[in-house]
C-alpha cells in the first residue's frame, strides 16, 4: 500500500512524496521519501533518504575519526558560532538543574554547555552511535569537563519522564528515523515549563543566497566531505539529501507543537542557512 503526502522541504516548497509500507524496517522507515514532483511542478529524479537506525549508526561510526575535522572545514568554523548562539539564547539551567544534549555526536554542543554552566548542573550527552560518543568522552576528559555520556536511541530514551529542564539537539533531528516519535520522547523527558532547543540547517529566504547555498550543498560539500572523511557510505551525500528532504518552517513547527511544545521562536542564523528553534514545554 502506498501513501502520498505533501511535505514542505528545503528544496523550495511542498513536494509530493510516496511512502512504501515495504520500506519500513524494525527501527523506522528505511527509505521514507521518494520525491515525485518538485514545488514548481517539474518532475525531479527519484531520490530516497535511508534513515534507518542501522544505516545512520553505521555511517556515523565510519566517519567518527574525522567528523570534527570535516565539520570545521566545510563550515569554515561557523558551526562553532551557531553553538555559542544556542547556549546564549537557551542558557543552561541553574544549580540543581539538568540538561540533555540529544544526538550529541562528538559532543560539541554538550561541551559548550559544560563550559557555560555553573556548578551543580547535570549535563547528559546522548547518542546511539558509540564511536561518536567515545570521541566526545575523550574531548571532555581532556578539557576536564563533567559530562555524562549515554548511549541512547532518540526514539526510546532511557530516562524517566520529566528528567531535564533543557533538551537540545544540534543537526540531529533530521537523522531520527521517525521525527514525531523523537520529538515526543524529547517532550516526555523535558520537565513542564522546560525548554527544547533545535539547531538545524535551513533554506535562506533570499533567492540569490539560496541558489549559492544549494550549489555548494549539492556540488561541493558531498565531494569534499566524502573525500576528507574517507568513507564508503557517502555520508556527506546523505547530509545534503537529508537536509533537503526534511520538513521546514510551519511543517516542522506543527510537529513540535504536536509533541507538546509551544511558544516556538525561530531564529535564522548566517543569512538563514541554519535556524535555531527555541520551544517551551507546555506546563
């Protein structure tokens, strides 16, 4: 059975996508999006994004050794500024509070929060890819920062409900096989009145900037990223595809609200190539 749905994406507007029941695996959709038609009405090449847990976990395990190097190279270091902005706009909780950085990867955002937090704040960094966590743990030990590193699946978090005052996710929400389920888990572990901060790539509003951005994202980033990361899984081709296929704007806000968050503030960063969404948990 096939289901057709319209989804706003970074490709320039709503597209019609086809979902196959046969493509659903035990850890979520294995190839959830088959693009049928672009926003302008022109047929686009069939492209599917495999976000199954096994594929994503294996891909990040393969690129873990050079993950930080490639990030700095491809972003020119701008991603560091974006994380600083996230910490400033969604500050760590006060003493006695707790925060979770989910899909933490090698822990750059968790480390930024650990540097900014005062004493008595519990900081937990969670990811389902052990090699990425190991890299982050090594970095925290070198820096002398207290962070709990937990292997955790975003769709089935190993924490009691209402455990954290702040939940953050940077460039990881689009990698969760079931976005709605991941957001529901974030809402479950976030205390009433708490905050969710989502930092993710987005599409610039300016047509000129958007054109340059998409050219770089489609033509340069995959070639350079895959070459420097020395991986066989085409991780940086996946990055480009997953960003363009991910819901944006009001479509993403609707998913966030449905999970139990409200008062969503969207802050465009660097001409809109990334967006910080700050959301409050309904009390």
